[in-house]
C-alpha cells in the first residue's frame, strides 16, 4: 500500500469502520473512491448533502428498491443498518462497484438506453394530484420572473459591450447572434404560456420521481448496454418534463444530431411514458430557453475564469448551433403529425 492509500485509510478509518471494510487497494477520482477488499470492490461516495437532503436521498433509494426498479446502483447499509455516514463534515454512502463500459456486445445505443430507463423510472413513480390553479400560476410566475431576470442581465451586458470601440472574438460572436437568442427565449415563453393554459383546463396533474441530473456520467453501463443510474442526490418529485429536458440537453451537447434524431429519441421515451399535451409544452419551453448561452456569458464575465477566450468562443459557437437545432426540433414536434 502506497503513501496516499495509507493517508486515505488514516483519514477515512472512522467511516470505513461503519462497514467493517479494510481496503487492499484504493483509487480515487473526484469524490468517488474505489475500494478493493477481500469481500469485493466498492465505491465510497463523499457528498456535501445536508442531513435533510441525506434523509430524502435514503427515502429515494428505499423507494427504488420497494418498486423493484432494476436500473440503478443500490446503496449498501452499514453494519448498523444506516444508509449514510456523517463524519462531522461530509456525508458518505457506499455502493457495489459497477464497471462502466463504453463498448457493448450487441451494438447498443447508450442514448436509447438512458431514455428508455428514465421513462420507466417515471412510469413506476407516477403520482396524480388535483389541479389547483393558484399553485400552477405561482410556478409559472416564478419561472417567468427568473427568466426575465436572466434576460435583463444579458441585455445590460450587451448594452455595456456595445460601448466598446473594438470587440473581442467572444463579444463579436455573441453580438452577431444575440437577436436570435432573444427570439428563441420569446418562443420558450410562448410554450410556457401554452403549458399554463392547457394545465389549468385539466382536473389532475401528475408528478414523477425525477433523477435530477440524468446524463451519461451519472449512469454505469454493463457490457450489454444496460444503464444503471447513480447519483440520486438531487432527485425530486416533479413534472417529467423537467428530467426529460435535462437529459435531452445533455444528449444535444455530447454528439452531432439533427431534428430527426431528436424526434427518434422522443419516440423512444414516449414509447414507455407518453407526455400529456401540457407536459410537452413545458418540455419544449425548458429546451428552448437559452440558459446555456447565458451561462457561457457568465463564464466569460467571471474574473476567476480559467479557460482561454478562444476555448469559450468555440463552446459558445457549439451552443449557438445547438440552440438553432433545438428550435428546429421543437418546431417539428409542435406540429400535428
């Protein structure tokens, strides 16, 4: 055992005591520690969850076990029956180690696997509640106000930028496409209004257990292409549009695609869990609002940014291209078949 591993055991000994584990080899990546022991290989995750968040996380993991959802990596209890360990600063939990494969025996599509299994999660955890106009309007107003604030921040930044005699490459790229960004934001608000109008006319609304951060890095794939979700730390009971939009945004960023791919991915999801009209409007609204463009501006403005301007320009250009593709995709699914 090397010096780093010895130091890890010295620091983490009190946590490992709860599991009666004595690792023979340790590999760390970020907040996840791979522990090789005589009893098997495990993943120990360090988190900054609060006690309240940890209680909800444990509730979620127990619920997944109770409903027999097969596509997640379980959390293992301590020898005392607890699912988390608090060392006074961080909260930890232990999982069996799942090797994450990137090539599969039968040429499986990881995007399709994630969409199918997310849809199955939503279907198994669906709840219905009576529609109340006031909470709907409150949710609408909160989101609208947040979007209005973000748009105002960007407008102010553009006004300041236009006072410059010369524009940097990032500024020039942003200025060239900013009007288009405003148009896409207006389209997002149009669908948000359609969601409110349609939802108010329904007697019931449904919520599902949302993973909260569904993407490729929060799933382990076996050699056959089956995905097992990890990191339910931000799980929440909410509209399925939220989770699905997050996963689509991730898919849009990680590989080349067009509106036909988008429609195919949506059909995969809806084969297992079909959207209602109001949910689809909300899904399209979430997708369209150009928050990821605004985030690039935040990065560029930040005094502590570490990436070069040219790197940010390339990222901005990719996101602008994605924004245009999302607009075409939304336009294609908003029309009657």
